[in-house]
């Protein structure tokens, strides 16, 4: 019974988190498709046999399927949920019916429908961050050093507890988070700090070292100095924001997450980041379960924050120029715009098969990573 309970505590939050992110992504495709006059045949959350379904008055079949690892919107004239056209079916249609297929739309409309999915993910993150900032505000720590980690880059540079960081490379520092933001993207790059110590301004040169941190995509590396913020009362303040400022800060936060996650994905391609640290469904389920368990202690904020971060990650992942993903479609549309005609059917079919193999391999590899980490953790705890 304990095993089943533990399984449910991780599975249920995972399904909720992933379903919210997938629904918003697919709804972006769906609503823009509707605006463009395209007939939507199906809107599915999950794959495989149906658990529930209903038909709306516009002829769209809304369905929830048994495998909650994604979803799709199937437009009229498509062979499947990946927006691959079915030429035989389209050729057999009347002109009126053909006019509402996805394939019959202009290049700009098709591109708008495809891009709408990732865009909806970014908008979801902005909405969540805006709400959290508006209703909860946030705690801001002064850029004062509380603890210096022994042997860290900060200690090597000469930082001491009590140092107040005034600027980095000429950029004024107003909070400890602002300092972390600059340091995180500056690993192995010397930074010039101006600090205040005992009422004297001093200059220090510090080079952040690489440090691994976890997020829903995987374990990425960022720059760190090994400095911890001061938490004495005069260095901690709670800030509240109006709706406009909350929105501005939410956009800024979404951009920062996009930049870090995009840098990690680029690092995987260039070999700077290790693919061994990539997380899959099991890793996301673990994080979802941990955030869900924290709800009773600290409220919904961490759980909503996870949804927002995962939404940004899914949006970026779908923009990769890989056939089958939204970015692959946009790549094809770019080629079509340049050469004045679409790629031939054989080339597109080959590309989509390749994309399916790549996405499948990524899922298998990331799941293998998750299982390997679980086994290593279990073995370590059992020894």
C-alpha cells in the first residue's frame, strides 16, 4: 500500500503539471487555427485509446487518452496530429471542404498556427509569474555576503562575510539576485567587482566556477562564486508590486529562464553540456511530486512556479529545428518562402521519419538517465 501511495503522490502531480502545459500548448495551435478558418477535427490530451471524448458544435472531437505524455491538434486534411498532410484525402475533397484544410492555407497562416503553440507556453509562464508577483510579492535580499563557501571561487577572490557588492563590470547591483543573474552566465569569465567593506570601497576580480543545478529539462551548469546572501533583518525586505510592474518582472523572469534553458540546449548540441544530465518524464514526475508535497507547508507557489518553468522549457524544446516539432515545421516554411515552393512529399516524409526517430531516441535516452539516477540513489542509500 505504501508503494502505491508513493507512486500516486508522484504520478498525479506529474499528470496535472504536464496536462496543463500540454493543453495550453495545443490550445495555442487550436485557437489560432480556428481564427484562420481551419477546421479542427480533434483536440487530444494524451495518446492511445480514449478515456473520455465529446464532439463540439464545430465538429471538433475533444478527447482525453490513456497515455498522458503529450497531446495533439489534428486539423482537417491532416494524416495525423503532426500536421502532415494526407494528399489522397485532400484531393478527394470538394473545393469548399479543401478550403478549410490546414494544407490549403497561406504560408503566413500555417506559420502563425505552428508558432502559436510555443507562444502559448511562454504566455502561460508570464501569466503565472505575474500572478505570483502581484499576489505574493517577493523577498529581496541585499547584495551583501553572509557566508563564503570554503574553497569556492569567491573565497579565492578575497570576498569576506559582510561585503556589500556595489557593481559588477560597471553594472550597479541592487540585490543579491541581480548579482546571481550576472554570475550565472559568466562561468570561467573574470568579473570586476566593486564592494564596500568597513566603509571602504574595494575592487576584487573573481572568476565564477561551473556548478550543476537541476531544472525540469535536466541538470544544467551555471556560474557560481560560492557566496551566500546575508539574512540579517536589515538585509531582507519584502516587496509588493502593482499589476504593471508584476507583468514587467514576469516577462523579465521568463526571458531569463528562456536564456538559461536555451543556453543549456545549445550546449547539448555543441558538446559543452553533457547529455547524461538530461531529464525525462521520470525526472519531471519527481520534481512534480516534491513540489506537490510542499503545497501543505508553503502553498501553491512552488507548484505553480514549476508549471511555469516547464512551460518555458516545452516552448523552447518545440522551437528546435527538428522535423516533427514545431520548429521543424517552421524550418520547412522558411525553405518554402525562400524557394517559392514546398519541399516535395518524399523529402518531407523522410524528414518526419527522421524527426520521429530523433524525438523517440531523446525520450528513451532521457528516461534511461532518470532510471540510472534512481538506481544510483537507491544503491547509495542501500549501501
